[in-house]
């Protein structure tokens, strides 16, 4: 590791050294450090500490002068993974070990160089709901049975790879554990103190930005690059200041605030920006409140959602049981290096936005997108609520079939969870009950939630309404909502009912939450409980009666809603440091495990979960010609990674379901697409498998047909998408995908890039790309191309019958020619931008992808 000792100095009262970034910056431009935003100061520190001395000045000038014409390295301190992408990354490394061994190298030397933490949190489905007292144990037993292959591999990784630690299933969600325990905020290693930073294989990794930790979500492919010791090359991001003014109104939760902020920031177009929240309004927000806001960073399109280190940070570190010396280190380091809030009052931003917390009302979001804010006061005017009649034995129109308190977005905020418990208590006292068709569940992101709810006497109140704990994992928000009662599902099918889900998560894209929930709405935990009582979205939650008391008086939401004073009293009395220590000391107890003597994994030939990756065979081994490409799909705007590679439950009628049946997997154990991403034979069948897809190549009477469909050319034959992919793979036909704006938004998902590459897609031309997905495409050797302003698939009248060639020298940001040959032989030259944004990305693309590049470098050394 390069260490520039010129600016190394002792950190007062700590026995540690630090790198004086203020002096380094001011040596280049006197006084410049005081004007730098928080993000710039942290990025500059790691340059001073890690950068080669002869390139330090040029790299620092990019930050000081706010230039964006030179790549500089970023060396994150940690990589945090959930088991889906983390396991997939380690499968890739295990496959890479095989490839290195086959070429005469030492496979045991292929290890993560950077500390890598893997938390198994994405594998549990809510098969048993919260009204089953044994739901937790039953769901965990199913999780272990379904994922035996995967967990076997993960256990091997614990002892086979160096620098890998694993938190097994049943312990919580990666982001909440990261916030409550894993992040030290300030690292202290090898006698040096420096800011904690991390990348995570999930788009909600910015959750921990609330602590002042730069943490961004990346695809597994980019995480692999960092794991293997290569820097993440970057240019200075757009850093936007968000001045929070005012105070929230009584009865307003952090969820209400973040849904309003998400809408506001989407409208302000902060895509790919690093945001820094500050101001008088920010000072009053607890870390739980801040984390709710930071967690939703990808929903408002940004890369990071930072808060400064201040007294709230210190209070939270003490509350969560951090070591006293570590808490002192964080405060001392932040104050001495200019990362404490008071030191940033003279920071200058290129753009400052202002948001008034006092303007926030009670909110939901939906349907279909998390930034589509829906004030509860406007349910009737928006056409959401409406009159309905309950008929015995039948579900109402708009039935809420799933009500889930889920996701670290909300469950890492004790105020939100306690509010749900208090509302449940009042509902029980007044005799209200959950509607029988509502599948209710509570899946906190940490075991600590159970401890403080039990101590406050609120867990039993939630259980009475059907919100018992079903698991400590990422569940409904991730499409792992489990099966419905068969009778309810049959009625939905027979009556073609409009059914909904209400959840305290961060994603509500169509088709994500459950195949039979036509639409989904995001809401705070107490509102989720209220909708379980209402039983339908066709209900004005602010004005309609939820039931009657023993005297026949109507009961309204305001009769149940707890006051801020009630919530704060419970949090102040019952949320304690010893609860966090009770959970985390045991969870993070280090075991001296014997290293595995076999550096190569013994692949199981019949596994549908873990299979040696095919990076040196098939489409990935062939030459990319970028000529004669046929469109696999022509797509519109806002194509999400759920469209490209869904994560939800696998249906028997799907291509993946048919494959699993041939592999003799029983249908009840098909599990989700997400869990099978370590087996490319299953995972590639998920490519464009979302039933909500609109491929504009497939039309009926001029109207685009919804479904996982494609049109094979030149025959013009319409088939299921997988059959088209198989046909083109057999023909060795190079492919292209044509798309609109914001291609690849949503969760970071490797298989959204891996699937198209294995299908033979060599390039994707779109009006714009989501940041993480574009990076993943590069990591898989797929060329991202961007239409010029004012040019798109519609202005060019593309219908999918064309052939496509890319002409020109591939360089960062270069103009290339996309030569379109229509079916009648007419040729059209379209100027497009090469979205390989850095020289490093060009080298990765030319090697064929991240792993191919690493193998070349490893063997060369």
C-alpha cells in the first residue's frame, strides 16, 4: 500500500497518527480546505494517505478546483455484501481461482485484499405470516432447506478466503447492522486514524451515510474490483448541498419526511450526485431519522446522502454500545480534521437546495414508484380511496393482501417502530382487528428491535394484530413476501381483483412485491398497521372510520395515532446500549477457524444455486465485433433492473421454473430469482423475465403487448423472451438493446448486466443510464452508448427489424457512429456517445470484463 508520509502527524490524545489533509490542500491553494464540502474533504484525505506522491498534486487539484477532467483513485476501507450479490461475487472469485489454476497460477493467492463483510440477509421468504406464533422458526427452517447449496458455499468461503467475515442467516439486514455496529465511523489501523468508507453490493448502502461515512452502492462487479485491491476510479462528483430548514410538525414520522424529500429531490434532478444535508433542520434529526433519509438515496437518484458528524452522531454511537475509546476517537478526529459539523459552516457548494421540514404532511408513496408521493389527505382526490362494499367470503376492491413492516429504511429508526407498536396497542384496546385477507408481517433489520419492544410491552400488542416477527432479513421489500393463502389467491385470479400491498420499504415497482399484488404503496410502520385494519386501499385513511368501539362510536386514525411525547418517552426509557451489546457482542464474536486447505471449491454438478461461472466460455469467450447486431428488445423509459432481471418468486410457468422442474426441484422450493444468481443456468433464464415488461418490438394491432416477450428476426416470429435468447445463442447472433431514458434504475443487480451479456448482447444504446447499472455493463464487457439530445428510438423510427454496427475508436466519452441498416437496405448513421467514462473503464471493457482484466494482470505479475 502506498503511504505518503509527508503529511503524517500525531492525532492529539489518541496514540494514533493521521494525515493532515488541511495542510496538503492549503499547500496547493491557501485557505481552500475551509471551502471544501464534507465529501471533498474525505476524498482528499484518502488521496493524501494513499496516492503516489508524483500524482498527488494533480489529483488534489481535481477536488480543490472542482475540475472533472482527470480520473483519481478511491480506495474504500471496506466492502459490505448481502448474500445474493456477495455470494455471487465470491462465486466469481472461486471461478477465477479455477481459471488461474488452469493457467498455472497459484489459486490460493486470489483473495479479497480489502476487508469484506458478508451478511446473509436476502434469502428469507415470508411463507408464514406474522399471525403465526411460530413464523420465525418456520421461515428460518424453510430458508435453510431451500438454500442449503448456497449456505454450504458461503461456509466454505469463510475459511477458504482471507479477509472475509460472514454473519449467518437470521441476524438482520446488512445496512442496519452496518449502521448499528460494523461502521467505526473512524478507522484505526496500523497506527493510523482515517475516515471509514465503504462500498456495498446493494443500492441502499448509503444508509450509513447518516453517520458521516461515505458509503455508496455498487454492483457486485465493481465490488469485486475493490475487493481485489484495485481502486475505484472516479471523477469529482456533483456535490449538492441540501439545507434543511424548519421543524417537523407533530405526528409526522421520518418516513413522511423522506417520501416528501424523495419527490422534491427527484424534481430537482440530483441523479448521480453526492448530497450533503445540513442546516438547522438537520441538527434536530436523530441518526435514526437521518438514516431513513440516507437509505432512500437511490430512490431520489443520488449516489450518496451525507450528513456531517456532530453531537447526534456521538449520541447514537453511545446508544448503540460503541466502545468508549472509539466514540472519543470519532469526536477527536472529526474536530481536528475539519469533519465536525461546526467546521463546515464555510463550505461552498456549486448548488444548494432548500427543503422545509415543517411543510411535510402525512405521506405515502405510490403506486408503482417510490418518488410518486401520495399525501394521505389527497387519497380521495387522487382516486385512490373510494366506496366499497364488503361481501361475505369475498375480498373488496383494492384489497390490501400484504401489509408488511419491513426494510432497514424504517426498522433502524426506533421512533418509527415504536410508533407502530403504540398504534397497535390503542387498536387492541378499542377492539379493532386485522382484516382476514391481509397477510401481515414484521421483519426488523436487527434483533435489537425485539428487545426494546419486548421491554416496552409493545411486541405482544403487535402480535395480537398479526405483526409478529417473521424474520430478521430483507423480505417483502425485496419481493420475498412468500405465498398467499391458496383460497385468497384463487379468488384474486377468478375475480381478476385489483389487489395491493402496503409496506414500510423503499421499493414498490410493479410486479416486485408479489405477483398477485397489482400495485404497492410505501408507508410508515404505523400506517402499515392502519391499512391492515382497513383492509383495502379504497379507503380514506384520514377520514373514514376504521371500526367502532364498544359503544358504537366510530374510530378514526387520529384516535389511534400516538403523540410525539408518547413515542419519545418509550424510546428514551426502553432503547438502551446494553440491548445492542447483547445482540452484537455475540454476533461478532471472533472464532479462530482453521483455514481450508483446499483453495478450489468442489462444485456440485446438480446444484441450481452454485455453479462454476462461464467467463471463459460461450458468448464471453467469443470476439465482440459490434457489427451485424440484431435488437433483442426495443424499450421505453425507466427500465428498471427488476425488468432486466427480476428478484421475486419463480413461477412454474416461467423459463426458470421449467428449468428447475427439469432439475427435479419441487415447486414449493423454487425460491426467488435472486437466490439462484450463483447458478448462471438458472439466472440467465431471468433475463427480461418480468411479466410487466413492454418490449416495443412486440405489438398487437399497433399496441405494445405486455409480457416477457421478444420477436425473433429476420423471421418476425414472436416468442417468450428466453426462447428468443436461446435461438440467438445457438445462431451466435450478436445482439443490441435499444432503450429510452434512465435505463437500469433501481437496485444494483449484476445479473441485469450478466444476463444480457451471456445472451450475446454486445452493446446497449439508450437515452441515459443509471450509474450503477452502467458500471455493471462495463464490468461485463457490454458497451454502453448514449443517444445525443433530441435523438431517440422514436425520432429514428426504429422497429427492431434493423441491423446495427458501431464504428469508431473506443475512447472515454468519444463520439461513435451507430450505423443502422433498415430492412429495406437504407443506412442511417447516428452519432452516439461512448459511455465508457474513464480510461480504466476502457481497459476493463477491452479485456472483456472485470474478471478477465484481473486474470490478465494477476498472471502478468
